[in-house]
């Protein structure tokens, strides 16, 4: 980090804006006395946060603003912008360029900005302290500081060395922490005093509130109990009244319904008794049946005679074969009828067997699934036989099972049954073998699985036998049905052949026409006869039903009359009970109104022992009478006091934690400051001796650190000076034992410098030039140990002669690699080392102006 640019406007004699650009090399600022050179150093010191107007050579803050002259009016503000190159990130910010700005108005308003963002002075000081420079020490070194380093006391030099050793940033944080600690302790003391005042009142209010809470709790319990008690009684009464009213309504409805039924039955009985007999209708149906039967018999007789004549004629004509054909046709028709009946019966049995077979197949599928799942479980661990053996056995069984199923499905006749029995026996034997193997397994963790496996094997074995028998039965039934169907088809074919042969006979055409007419009449009379028989059957059923209904109606009438009388008596009892319950309900309502006005009865209240509940209610009332009344305003006051006490207690706890945290931070900072200060102080001491010898060509210089311990006794908490405590010697001794001793350390730095060939007891015996050289040696040692990003030297070489000026210039050359130097000087040796020279002049209007020379550019122009 180094200073890139400095912009000044309105600060002291720089009324017009000026800009000074710098590089990392030595820059000299020259000019006659009174031209305003030192105002540039003051501007740097001011923008870095200097608060001492005396250090800035003024009396009040507005003295830094251009005051005007005979030819130019005064200005209303002053502003200085300091541009720092932060590419090396020495300052802990994310900007590569840091612009520190300070501005003040004549009204006294002042502000600090970092990169055009408003900040506090503390932020500026902390940022600059972390970057190893500040406004009070060696970042800006004036001729007065050269003298003050040696003339100030050892304690005053300590502040200079704080920044020199790089502990200023820690000291700033420590000062902040100490300020916060003192503020926290003050707040804690005030808080504890208020808490002490609040505690007695809070205890009193707490007792009263607890009594009130107990009263509220008892009142709540009493109200809850009364609510449950009266709700229980009221709900019971309401429930009983509801039941009675519902029973009353139900009995009234039932009586009305019974009365209506009795009237209806009486009407029906009267009607049945008055109705005429229907015997005439039955006689007519019997006569009609007899007549129809006679006519049917006549036609059957005529048909028999006609068929006999036809057969005799055929025999006479030598056509006995036709007669035989006719008899065969009748026999075939009879056989077909028998076969059809047998087929229907077989098909019904086959349907039932097929359904059972489907159920067995479904059971077999489920058992196989369970079998496979159990097989997987058994295959996870080692057993007495290998998983491959089990898998192979099951695969073989499944193949044989599928083969058995295929053979059974394709079974066409009973000839394959022996083969099926053989296959079924093999499957059963192999299942038994596999079951034995599983049974002999010695793996204890799978005993349950093996038992289940054996059970499945047995179930599967039995199921295979059942399926085999069912399929065999189905196959047999299918075979028998098919055989019957074949017989029917065979008989039908025979019937067709016989019918064809009979149709070729033309001699019977006349008989056929007569037989056709007779057969038609037979069919008509047969149907009519069946119809009449059905009417007679229906008539008999109706008559029987009517007789039964009449007897049932008479019996039902007697029962209804008896039920009516019973329910009428019950209705009278319900009326009496309902009146009693309603009276009890009215009395309960009056009691509730007196005890708990506006009580809301709870539905579904819990079941209580009413006697115990009443005793408990009386006990709670007695307790409330003993507690008495308490003002409700106590609760409000208690809440306010408790809320304030809780808040203050929380604040007190937070303050205790904050104090502990701050004390730890201060302790850590003290350790950091002490460690860094000791290390840097030793190094500065060596470098001081080095540069002293270089400037004086010999001699010896030394820095001495003086540590002074201050002991302060602290009174224990809660003990006040004077009063009764002073009269009690025992308490005095106890308090003295409790006293804490606070040890604080103060530091001072003494300087010993002995030029070559001299023996001096004090630095005050040095000449002016020797003091200047000694101060310069010390400053150079500080810069070499903890280089600031830049150092402004304001005529520090004014007291040096020609030879010492050369030595001083050489030291600046040596230190230029560590820090940037800006020297305000009249010394030619220093100017000779500079790469950039700014000249400051002042015109007749009292305003300082700048002239600049860059030797690098001058050489380019010269060449």
C-alpha cells in the first residue's frame, strides 16, 4: 500500500483545488518559508483523523478552512481526499483503491467518508491502525515531534511506541471493550438496585396471586363439577323423558294400529261368514273334466282301431316289414327320450364336478406360491442338503406335475387311467422324499420353516390326489356324457333311416290322413284336459287357503285384542311416569338457576356418582368461603411487576454474560498487545542502536522499558463504607478477606544515547543537532521495524549539517524499499535523492499554488 494522490480544496492556504500525485519513490516538497508547505502535512494529518486543533496550528475547528485575504473571500468548507493504493490488500477491505475523505463546513458539520460511503471516525482510525499508520505518530513527522520524542516523559513516549510496535489497532479495540465494560457494569449496578427494590413487592404480589389462582382453580373446578353434575342430572332426566315420550308416542301409534287391524279383521270375518258356498263352481269343473276325458278316450280308441286296421291290411298285402318299421320307430323314439334324460342328468353332475375341480386348481396354485416362497427362505442359509439339490428336485416335480396335467387334460377315454395313477404315484413318492430331506435338516433357525414346508408338502400331496380324483371323475363324466350323446346321435340316425324307409310306402297315404286328424284331436283334448285339471287344482288350493286364512284371522284377532289390552295398560303407566319426570325436571331447572345462572348443559356428560359429586361441591364451596375475596387489580399489578422484573432479570443475565465476554476479550487483547509490543520493542532497540551508530559514526543508543505496577483494593459487593460495618470487627476482618486486589501496569520508555567519545548521564545533555540525529535514528528504527505505508517528513532535517544530511539521505534510500517517503525540506541533499519535486508558492492573494517536476520526465525531455 502507498499514497497515490492527495487532493486539497479549501484547506488553510489551498483555497483552490490542488492535486499531488506520488509514486513509491521519495517525493520532496520545497518552497520558501510561509508559502504553505507545512499545510500539506497538516492536510494529511487532518484527513487521517487528527482531533487536536493545536497540533494543526489552530484554535478552533473552522481555522482549517481558508479564511480569505485582501483579494479573495473566505471559503465555506474544506475537504481533503487521500487516495491509497491497496492492491496488496494491506487494509482489510475488498477495494484496490481506498479513498479517505474528510470534509468540514463553517457551520461545524463534519463527516468522514471511505470510498464515498459515510463512516465514523472510529472506523477510519481502525482501518488505518490495521494498515500500520495513524494520525498521531510517525505517519506524519514534524520538526516539533523530533524535539518532543526526547523531551517528553517516559510515559508520554509510550503512546508513540504503541503505533510504532503495531499494537494501536488492538488498543483501539481494547479501549472500546473497556468503555463497553464500564458502561455494562454501570447498567448492571442500576439493574441490580431496581431488582432489589422490586423483589419484596413481587413476593407479596406472588403470594396474593397464588391465593387468587387457587381460588380461580377451585372456582373452575367447582364450576366444572357443577356443570358435569347438573349436566349429568339434566341429561339423565332429558333422556328418561325422551324415552318415556317416545314410548308414549310409540304405544299410542301401536294402539291406533292395533285398533285399525282389529276393525279390519272383524270386517273380513263378517264378510267371510256372510259369503255363499262355491260348491257349484267345483261341480261344474268336475263335469267338464269328465266330459273332456270321455272325448279323449274316444279319439284314442278310434286311433287304435285305425292303426290296427292299417297293420292288418299291411300284413294281408305281405308288407309285414312296414309294420316292423313302425314298431322300431316307436322303440327308437322311446330310447332317444331315455337317453336325453340321462344326458341332462350327466351334464348336471359334470357341471358340479368341473366347479369343484376349478376350486382345487386354485388351491393348488396358492400352495405352489407358498411353496416357492418358503423354498426361497430355506435356500438363504446352508442346510444338510444343497440349494441346487432342492431346486433340481422341485424342477423335476414341476415338470412331472405339468406332464400329469397335460395327460389329464388330453384324456379322451378311461384307457389312460392306469398311466395317470402311475404318474401320480411317482409324484407322491418324490414329494415324500423331498419332505424327508427337509425334515432331516439340522439347522435350528429354520425348524419352523421346515415344519411349514412339510405341511405344504402334505397339503400338496393330498391336493394332488384330490385333483387327480376330480379330474378322473370329470374325465369319466365327460366320457359317459359323450357316450350317451353318441348313442343319441346313433338312435337319431337310425330313426332317420327308418323314417325314410317308411316314407317310401305309398299304400298308407289314406290311413295317414285319418291318423293325422285323429292325432290333432287327441292333442287338443289332451291340452284341454290338462287345463281343466289345473283349474280344479287351483280351485282346491284357493278354497284351502281361504279356510286357513279364516282360521288364522280368527286366531290373530284374539291375539290382537289381547295385545291391545296389554299396551293400553302400559300407556297409562307411561303417562304417570312422564308426569313425575317432568315435575323433577322443573325442580332441577330452578335449582340450576339459583346455583349457576346461564349454565350451558353439556351433552354427553361423563357418568357421575351424584351423591359423591354433591359432597364434593359442598366441600369446594367451604374452601372458597375460607379463602375469601381478592381484588382482581392485584393480578394486573402482579403482571406489570413480574414482567418488569423478568425483563430486568433477563437484562441482568445478559449484562453478566456481556461483562464476562468483554473481560475475556480485554484479557486476550492485553496478551496480544504485550506479546507484539515486547517482540517489536526488542527489534526497534536493535535498529535504534544501528541507525544511531550510522548517523554518529559510532557511539551507543538504547531504549529502556520501565514497568510500574499499581495495586487497587476493591470493596466486596454489598458492603458500604462507614455505618455499623465499621463497628463490627468480625465483619471487618471478613470483608478484608473478601477484598479483591486489582493490579494495573503502566509503562514508560527511557532513551539512553551516548555519541562517540562522550560520557553523558542524560539525553538532555545532548546538543540540538545531537538530539535531532538521535530522534531521527529512533524514527528510522521504528520505520524499519514496522513500516507505515507512507511517511510525511515535515522539515525533520532542518537542524542537520551537510554531512549528516547526506547520511540521512542514505538512510531514506535504504528505507524507501519498505515505505514511501514524502519530505518537506529545504535541504539540498534530500532534494537530490527525490524523484519528484513539488514547489509551493504563494501569490499576492494569499493562496498557495503548486509547481511540480518529475526528474524521470525531465530526463526524457532533455534527451
